[in-house]
C-alpha cells in the first residue's frame, strides 16, 4: 500500500505547488496592469518595484492559499476518478478511509508550511509590502485610522481626540481624564495639541484644566500651555496594518499591551491572531471536502467538479470575510468570527465524507 500512498501524496503536493506557480504570474500581471499608471506617475525606482512584487508573491500566496489548495486537490482527484484509478484502488479491498490517508499526510505537510508562513514569513514581509502600497499605490495615503481616537494610556488616565494628523503631529478636540479610585480628579481639554520635537513637550491651545474637589471645581484657562504628558501622539493612531507586521510571539505581546490601553482596534488584532491558526487548519477541512466531492465520476466530468469546487471555495472565503467584518465592527466574538467558517465547513466535510463512503 505504500506505492498507493506515495503515488497520491506526490500528486497532492505537486498539484498544489504547480497551481501556486501558475497563479502567481497571473496575480503579478493583473496587479501590474492595474497599478502601472500609479507606478509611472510616482516615478517609483525599478529596484523598489521589484522588491514590492517579491513581497507581493508572499502576500498573494498567503491570501489565496485555501482556494488554490482546494482546487488543486479537486483537479488531480477528478483525473484519478475519470481514469477509473480510484475504482481500481477501492476494488482491491482498500477502504475509503484508508484511501484518504495519503491526502491527510499531504494536508499535514501543507499545514506546517502554511503555519510557518502565517506565523513568521508573511509578517516579516508585510511591513515592506504595506509601506510601499500606502506610499505609492493607495489613493488615500494615510496608514493610520485618525478619526475618533480613544486610548487608555496608563492605569489612571484616558485620552480622546476627534482627529489626528500624523504629518504635523497634531491632534484636535483633545481630552485627558485622570481618575483615582474610579473618581474623576481632573480633566484637561484643548482644541489643538501639538508635539514639539525640539523641546519634547506638548503645546495645548487653548488650554482648559478642570480640577474636581469635594467642595468645588477649579477651572484653569490659558491661551496656550506647554507641558509634558505621559504618551506620544503616534500612540493615538497605530498603523492600520500594525498587527500584520508582527510574528506570532510579538503579536501576543502587542495584544496584551493594547488590552491594557483599552485599544479600540483590539478585535482587529484578535482576528489576526486567531487567523494565524484557523487558515492552516482549514487545510484538513478543505482537503476532505475536495476528495469527497471529486472522488467519483460525474456526468460532465472534471468541469462539474471544478465548478462545485469554485463555489465551495469562494463560499468559504466569503463567509470568512463576512464574519471577520462583523467582529471588527461590533461586539461579536473575534474567536467565533474566525473559526465559524471552519466549523460550518468542518460539518460539511463530515457529511460529504460519510456520503462518499456509502
């Protein structure tokens, strides 16, 4: 039976990598044709462009990995079925579960490759990819979410700003609240706060400070006031892709730090954390579905199997995006949002597998 195992395993891995190699040039050409005007307009050096597309390959492979794996398994399994090879295997006394074993071995190999990609390889290239993208290709050049910013900067103090300009290091409609024993002790307001790099101090214009005492409120007003505050303005608005650029261990530390600050973007970071595991795990689920769908001859041949595969693969990606967006914009559990697609398609895989065995 080792001959059968090696035969299917080699087909599994070869088909996946061939599919990946075939689609990468298509992705590069499609991206280049769409962005050539921006690259020309911004006079991007050739070396930077080539390095961007090196990182683009990693980004593209990480993004489309589930779809390409699923389609490659359907493609070569359909060929086996159309050539009556699967019927020959099963007629020789091999159970369907035993027939599935080399697929699961291949899925395990791809799982560890995908895991290393999501944990370390993709994050290391993500910062350069996104820096180039937002500098030259994104119509809106801002790499930060700069509206309605709310942060906890330490155990006792919270800050808020309606907007922040990273270029001028200026925030608007700024508020700092200081609490002790869950009671507000003083509050600072300013229409504008600007960080001065030379003096390493903040200038608040106009400056209002309300000190709250048991007997009265003391109000201090100044046209402008220079002071030192326990944060940096860049902390108000981290880069949009901040979590993507960190390997898994760095991401865990980053999330704990953001939790202590009461970050409004915590759900986004948690989604990224859980996806580092959920996408590689989908290797097993999609492999089982692909084998169950394409292991027997159908009227219409391979084309029908591929059509079914495309519908299932894009349904998986669609649900994953929908649940992720819902979790980002609401209080829906990030863990559930990330794993729900795998749960739904895992149930589908079990059903299709049992049906294929019959």
